């Protein structure tokens, strides 16, 4: 059974009903979280720690990858709309998001009791059910939004015809990014494309590499993609050397070290990955890769980065309206 999160350092669970109570009508679940005057208490480290725990929960219940990624997407959207969530409420919010996503994606799914038990009964079934309603009301019951990095990645894997090992490696890199970064950012398409780029370079066939270069229309690696590639390589290296069993990177490394994932989290040396990628794409300029804040970059509509985004947009109609895939945080919340 998954262990509850460290209540002192990260997130203990408290009763949320009082924060949703009206002034005269007693406890209610129809309201919203109280927003503190100085913004959210949730730090990136807290979010990543929660995501690592949710990965363990998904493994314990043998839930599908789509369920996990939908859960994290719901979590990020909810936290964006409700910055008043405290660290003491974060675990029950994450558990409720997993419960909602399991209902959406799974044929059979664990019940309230099972999800409460996995947190060592840190909260009751009633509290979990109330939190579920609060999340659904906040998101206006719009659960299946076409903004998941996993959805984009699945499409690219099919489009570029990645073999099994390359697809698993791309999935691992993408999951590292999802746990490390808020999924409502519009960098999700670039993260998925960079994961396919790296996986195709180190594990894909010659035909796959040729298709990547042709379909992305790359003469040289654009700065936005180059920065994202470097970011994924850094995440891979951090996870590769992580030894703390409670750290989210270690949890992910252990997950993808399994035979079903072909041990893609440990079979490639972090020092050799950049060299292998350069050899795989000799005509592309991958030199001078530096990690800046790629999320702040403004894409020139005439640049190679814009051409890549356009390529993904043209293909994405098979799963959703492409405009939803590249919406900014504000656009997503405005639509809600």
C-alpha cells in the first residue's frame, strides 16, 4: 500500500468543508477555496512530490497511463483556478483528481474506500467525495480536455512510427517533464516533440530519424526545440543519479526500470545521450544547447519553431480541435 505523504514537510490532509461554507447556511461544497492574499502556498517541489506519490498510487491500482496523465492535468487546472489550496489540502485534492480520472478512463476502478485507504485514512470517504464535487464544480465538469501532453505524445509516436523501445523512452522523458512542470503551460507540444526527437535519435530506426527530420522540416534545430531537448536531457540525468527512494525522480526511474518498459530509465548513459543525438542527426545544429526559460520565449510566426507547431497542429485534428492544444494558461481558464 502506498504510504501517506509527509505531513510535516509537505501536505497533511484537513477537512475542507469549512472553507466552502456560506456565512449562514453551514457547511457546503458549492463554494470555492479561499484565496490567500499573497497567492498560492503550493511550491513546485510540493507539486512534484504529490505527483510522485500519485504515480505510486496508479501503479498500486494498476491504472492506465492515460488515467495518471489526466489526473495530473486535472490537478494543475484546479490549482491554477484555486490558488488558495493549502499544502495541508494537497493530498486529498490529488487523490480526488485520481478518483475522477479513474472514473473517466478505466473500465473498472477502485472505490472511495480504496482511495482513502491508500492515504492511510488521512481523510474520510465523505471528505474525499466532497473534494471531488468541489473539483468538478470548479472545472465546470469539463474533465476530458484535449490538452494532455500524453495525448500529443501518443499521436506523435504513431505519426513518426516509433518502435517499442523508442516509444517507451519518449514516454519516460515526457513523464519526467509532466511531473517537473505544470501541464497547463503551452510548452506541452514542444515537450512531446522533444521527447520523440531524443527517443528517435538514441533508440529509433534510420527510417524513424529520417521521418522526424522530414516532417519537422528541420534544416537546423530551432532554439525552442534545442532548449527543450536540453531540458529533457537534464531531467533524465537527474533521475538517473537520484538515490532518494521518496524523491519523485527515483519513483519514476524505478517505474520505467521494469521489464514492461524495457528498462528505458537506466539503459542509456546520461553522458552519452547528447553525443548519440548529434550522431543521429548530423545535419542538425545541436551545439551550444543551453537551458534558459523556454516557457518565456515568444515564437516568431515565421520561425522554424512555428513551423513545428503548425505541423503538430495539422496532425492533431484526429484527436481534438488543435486550438485547444496550444492554449495558454489564461486561455484555458477563460474557456472554463
